[in-house]
């Protein structure tokens, strides 16, 4: 069957989602609240989630491998998390204080237990905000105003990092010296110049580029596991840590995807590397909006207001420009921190079996493809992986990934949607503790049927 046939079948079997999508398009640009949530011809509209499964408007039930792009590591509606949310509201009588409260430091201690490189932290409301604050913190601390990021890496939807996330490689220059390309309208020439693009997993090339820009680059920001599934080599990671120290550039690890997913201590535990700053998000909020910026005390301390308040109009004498201004009505939301703490405590008990089942699924999917004579790789660490249809023996960069057979992968993905396995076409696989052996068996049967359809 062709990809077009499969997409037609998908459209025919989802009339309610199609109608809801067209309705939404009248009032919401593109019908979606985040650009990432679209896929052609229209995305599915979900109405229920239980354990490992989602149900859409047309009543189809799916084993969910998106898990809301990663946060739902315990699956949908884990009882202990729901109970802790209800209990918190009942016990405390409110959802928000607008003042400091004890859960902020208590949750911070739990984070520090798993991420010893985080000596102090601040809360934000999303991973995007966390990455943004990491960058502004680095600029404030170093008094430098450019950043370096890696080709292909995603850090959320804001100016400095909307560069070369998914570039057309015919326009992106030499692999060892990538040209930065804009990923959004509204980016000025100056913003583009303020972001230097680096090749992932190529230490020598990174050294050359960073040496040229060391006096203007505040920080290197990286996804330690690119796209959540393509790991930095150990030598590369250790090399970047040494290099950044040597030339006075901060190292930011964006662990929004990898935190509590690669290991409980994220990729930094796996690599044994302490970055200067870390961004966290997704899993730590139990499905609610959250982000964390953490790092060395000396760096994080510049956010301490020391008596200044830029919104106190009775006091204009403060030296606000020496201090990193960071604020937010919902920062450190008590109900979210409480739900996040419950999630981490459960994960501490269930993480190893989650990883075992992820490895099993990877192995079985690889075998199913192989039985059809198709070579795939399933790169990934911990509880996330990708399915890459490729002749290569290893995927180390965005450009390696670009050589894979996306059409075949998409065909399988649409066929899987028809068989009750939910993933956005070509997206990575996220696993949860609710993905039991039965869910894995169901998924493998669906793979078998989907591959037969091709
Ligand atoms: C590595 C990374 N950084 C930042 C973000 C942005 O996080 P959020 O979507 O919570 O704003 C994401 C989201 O996918 C991410 O994967």
C-alpha cells in the first residue's frame, strides 16, 4: 500500500476528529495549540486517557507512545498522583498562595538528590521557559551575549534557539561548519547572528568554532541525547565539558526530555558530567506545566533580588541591573510540585522495570522489521527510543538521521494508527510504567499487522 492510500484510510476512519479539526481551524490558527501537534491530513482529537491508552473522538482506543511528548511517564491517570492532587487541595484549601511555601524547597531537595550538579534552582512554567532562563542566566553571569547550539537540537519555541532545528541540509553548509537557518518567521538578522550552530558529536569541529567565538559566546546549550534518542558519545560529552571549562563558556544541559527518563538523574548521571546549568521539565510536573533551571550556586545566586523589586515603584534606587530578574505568577506551583514529588517517588521504585520493558520492545520491533528484510536502528537511552529505517550501523547526528527512509517509517506509523498504536508519524517512542507486558504484546501484534499491510 502507498503512503497516500494509508493516509486516505486514516482520514476515512476518523470523521469526528476531522470535523473537530475543521471547527478548530476557524478559531485557532492551524487548529492546534502547539505547532508540534499537527500531522497530515489532520491530527486525532482525543477525549480520554487511562493507563497506557488514549481514546479519540471516533471511539478508537490506542496504546499511547507520545505520552504528551514525554511527561506522562506513569501513564494516564495514575491513581496515587490523582490522590495526591486532591489531598493537597483539600488539606490546604487552595491551589495557589502567591507566597513562598515549603513545597518549593522540599521538591528542590528531591531534585538535588538525583541531580547533584544542581546546587540551587528556580522554577518556571515550561521547558521552553527553563531553556530561555538558562540562556539569560548564562548571559548575565558571563556578560557575553551569544549562544552556541547544536544542529538539529530543540530547546523550545523562542528566538535564540529557533535556529537549525530541522534545517534543509542542502542549504545548511558543511557538516563540520553548519550555517544557522531560521525555523520561524519573526527572527531578526541580529538574532540569527547571536546563535552559533555546532555539529553534534564532532569535538574537533566544535573546538575550532568555539575558539573563534569564545569571547562572545556565553554558553553552549545541548540536548545530551539529541531528539531524546540520539546520544552524545561519551568522549564527545566529556570533551565538551572540558573544552567549555577551558575557554570560559558555560555548559547548559537541556534535560527537559531526558531528565528522569534516561536515568533518574538524567543524562548527566549517565555520562558522569556536571554541566554549569540544567533545564528540566516534562516528567517532573506529572503532566502539569513546569520547568526548572538549576546549577552551580555561584551562578544561580545572581537571581537573588537582594532587596530590589522592579515592580516596587516606591524604590527606584535599587541596583536591579546587577541582578538576574526572574519572576512568574505560577512559578513553584504547590499542586504541581506535590504531583511531581509523588511521581518521582513512584519512579524511584518502578524505573528499572520500565527500562527492562523498553529494551524488550526495542528488541522485538527490530526483529519484526528484520523478518520483513528491513534494517532499522532503535537508538535511545532509558525510556525513550526512535525507530530509524536506515542502512547505517549508527546514527550520531542530524545529518545521519536525514539519510533515513522517512517514507517507510511514515507508512508504518499510519498503518499503526489504524491498528490502535498512537504515535505522531516519525516521532520518537516514549514509554511509561503503565506499558505492561500486555500492552507490549498488543503493540507488537499491531506492528506485525502494520508491516504486513505494506
Ligand atoms: C529538549 C527540550 N527543551 C525544551 C523543550 C520545550 O519544553 P516545553 O514544551 O515544556 O515548553 C522541549 C520540548 O519538547 C524539549 O524537548
